[in-house]
C-alpha cells in the first residue's frame, strides 16, 4: 500500500480530527502516539509486547542508528523493520534534533551539521541529502526532513535565520529523496513568533510534503507558549495531510494537541518514566518506590488491561523496583505504554461518538497530569 | 496434591532415572532443571516467559527474600507463588549458602549463623528453626534444611565438624517444620571424603527427608572431584526420593549428574551467562559481542524454537548487546533458559526411548560444553 491519509471525521466544537494513515507496513488510526525505539528497540519491550499494548507505529532515531549499528548494516540486513522484527509502520526522525543536542560537539554549517559521535568521538557530517540517504537505508515508512530545531529562547533574528535554513534544507531533502514508497514530512519552525511560524509553514507547503510536523516545541519553553503555538499553527497545517507534534508529551499535552488538530505524537515520557518508576494511572501518578505501596495487593490501575495490571500487585512492583530487577523495567514499561495507548483509544472513541469536547473537559478536570 | 515422587524408569546401563515429582502447585518431570529466581523473579523473564520456555519448577533464594522484601511481607501477600505470580512449583534454599558466601560478614555459631545484611549492614541470626520459619512464610513446595556448606579445600577434621553440625541442624529443621504440605529435603555434606559423605547420608536418611541433596559441590573443587563425589554418592541416595545436585551446572555437568541418578538441578549459569552475552547453542557457545556476528542474519540456533531464535538474527542480538539495551538481556535469557529446558527434554526423551547411554556419548563427543 502506498502512503496515504484519510480524514474520517472532524470534531464539531474543537479542531480534533479522527483519521487513518496508510503505509506500506499497515495502517495507523489517528490521533496516534508513537512509542520511541531509539536504538532499534523500544526500551525493555519486545515487538510482540508493543503489539499487545496496541502500538501501531513506532519511531526510530536516525542519529543513534546511523552511529550504531550503522544504516549501511541495517540496510544490508533488510531494513529496520526486518532488523528489529517490527512488522508495523515506522517513522524515523532526521537525526537533527539529537545532533543539535550534542552542544559543543556540533557545529551548524550552511550545508549541514558537523558533529562528533557521543560514542567514540569520530567526526561526521549530517546534510539534508545524508539524512535522506540514512532514512532510505533504514526503510522507514515516514521520513522527516533535516531541520534546524530553533532553541528556546531565541531572538527574532536567530529564529528567522533558523527557519530560512530549515526551508532550504527541506527543499534539498525533497530533491534527495529517491524512494517512492517512503513518505517525507516537512517540519515547521519559527520559534515563538507566530508570523515566522506562518512563514515557515507557507514555504514548506509550497514544497508539498506528505505530512507536516510542528518542530521546535517542547524545547524548554513555558507550557502556555507551547500550547499557544500549537493552538494557532496546527489548524493552519494542510487539512488533507497528517499533522505531527514532535516530541510531545504528557497526557495533558496530547489531549490539548488533539484538540488543536494534531494527528501524531511521540515522546520518551512513558518509557523513560517507567524505567524511573513513575507510573501513570487514571487516578494518580504512582512513584512505585514509595513505602506506601509496600504491602499493597491491588494492581497499579484496576481499570487497566495490561499484562502488568492483570498479573501483579503494587507491592510486588515496588519490590522489583527497589531490588533493581530488570523485570521492574519490563512490567513498568508495559504498563505505561498501554496507558498511553488506552488514552489514544479513548480519544479516538470520543471522536467517533462526537463527544471529544466532553472527554477533554473531563480529562482536564481530573488534574492528574 | 501432597508432595510425592514417582520413579518411572531406571536406565539399563547408567544410573539415570526418569521420574515425576508431585507438589501442591503441579508436577515436575525429572530429570529437571530449575531456573534461579533469586529476588522473586528469574532475572529478565516474566512468569509467562518461563512457562513458554518449558520451566516447571523454579528456585527462590531464602536469604535474598528474607532481607528484601522480607518473608513476613511475602507471607502477608499470600506467599511467594502469589507474590511473584508463578503458579508452578517452587523450591527454596535455606539461605545458608548465601550467608556463608558473605565471608567476613558472617560467623558460624553452634546454633546458627550470625551475619550482616549485604544491603544495609543490619545484624541477623539464621538458625535451623528460622530457616524453616522463613521458608514456611514463603510457602515453597520444597524447603531445604539449613546446612553448613563445607568449603573447598577443607581438612578431614573441618569436614567432619561441618557435617556433624549439618546433621544436628537437619534434625532441628525437621523438628521446626510445621506445614505438612511443604516438603523438606536434607543436604548431604562430607566434602571430598567419600566415607564422610556416606556418614552424612546415613545420618540424614535416619531422619527421613522427602528428598536428598548433594551439597558442597561446585564450590571451587576440580571438576573431576565433583564428578567423583557425584558418581559415588548419588547412587547411594534413597532411590524412592528425589535427588538434587545443588548449584550445578554446565550442560556437561547436568548430563553427567543425570547419568549418576540425579533428578534435580539448579544453577545461575543460563541466566547469568545470558546477561553477559554468552549464549548456548547445539553447535557452539556464542559470545554475542564479537564482531563476527555483526552482519549475521541467521538465528542463534537454527534448531531452537524459542522466541529469540524464531524472530531475531545474531546481527540484531549483537547490536542490542553492544548498545546495552534491556532487550538484549530479555532475548538472551529467553534463549539460554529454553536451551537448558530443551536439554532436559532431550534427556527425558532419551530415557523414555531407553537410549540415554547413546545420548550421553553423543553429547560428550560434541565437546561444546
């Protein structure tokens, strides 16, 4: 199946949309959350765990896979789907965000970013063409353009320069792309300046991408600024293409993003929190190491249908976490990913019922997240 | 079901036996290998993974569970089966071996062992009655007597003193035992002195245990001495009771033990090796971090039916291991445990076919282990 997006329904009172993305590796019901599989694995989970949790599409990190084991190797091994035995859709980022995060180890040049590997210090150059070459070797269903992720805070001048570079690189990515079966998304930058966001968006739409992402959010800005950018810009993204809010976020961020018309999310939050013993439930956030759970025979969340909640008590999970057992990471991650997947299922169900505004209000009233 | 042992068949040309242990939590086909679940989990595996690998009985470590989370807590939570959600049989050790391994942190006294916790330095006393009290709170199907594990090397005098203490403590364990539904095994000591081994055995048999173990093996002695003790003493253990070779061992040690008439084994080898990237196959031992596996698209073992071998390449497993991913531990452990379980299945099948001597010869000729 070629790449496609079907807009099934638009909510009456918010910007929320119910949709379906079609890819060569299957369909994704949107709004969707993509668990992050940084190094060719969603940490602590097996592919069949991900499927059991209801995950449909996962994210792979180009930067990490390029450095180790290398995109050439993964290409030789049949691509990332085959390498990690994940049969479903995969979106890969461009590697840009991780490279920019290297700080002193990288230098932005007009043609790309020169950086040193965080693993062995070796010198590399990531250009738009290289970002596409890597993602084509990985064989993801959705590739992302190399962009310059504008930092926060940034002056208007810096932000304009950054978005100009991003547009230039987006055009080069578009040109470099060879594979028809892989989709390519553009990334809207423009920082906290709404007119620059609109400028970026217009320049990218002229290049005609298969989908559009909001980048440069969740980079340290106050939450109300992130919400303001999402609220104002998401509705302007082409309605006929998937809209992706990169690196977001908390359950509340996701519900807000959906209400603005976002279709795709990704974040390390559920997996990273799980490994640090912070667990999401519909009643509270649980810090599992706390002594109050010591003798608790109840599951994490009575309403949850995950393997962890169906089989283990909070007391046992606390013991595993305190004892530093690998099983703690496994069971915690299973639960948090299932929690995020249930959130997305509930959002889609509310949209199907034409009831999203009420769902959002209920969700906000809980004030858990 | 009460505890019982059925001797199904004795091999014609070796001491090997095919049998079945019955416990309140189900049956165990023998010869059997017990994966070690030190802290209430077999490291990196879920209970359903263990069942899928074919494990029937697992071992729990009294020392670790006593210190953390505490046997009282586990008792309150319904016992170890319920706490860790393992529905099958569990054997618990007495805690003695771990306490003796503390070295300078412990002192052997006539009534028991005084020791400091390796976790917080707190002072504790493990006596025969305490070892039983803990194991009764844990609710294991098979409990072990507190013994003094004779170190290697030891003089005849030390060995005699040690076995005298072991017999005295075994009698006290027998007396302390309250629960009818939990079986209790005695542990034969006597070091490398065959006459002392026989003396220990006779003293224990007089006390009448539900099963008998060979202890004080695999404690640093040369392999031929371990094999000599097993060969000479295992056949003298009461034929109507299960025979357990504690803490053993490599696949070769297990095949040898079976040929001497041993029914039960436990060892951290398959799980610990897995976490260090040493993987067992029917052709070779694989050190998965080696560069030679980098581009290898074959499974670890073509003949293996485990989740790892059915879904992943050596190249991917190498990547996961080198990248330090949790999934490396999970997939490696699944494979090694399945390897051990298949070994035991093959041993039992050979015994059923009256073909164990040929199996043993074939196995030894491979010279892999």
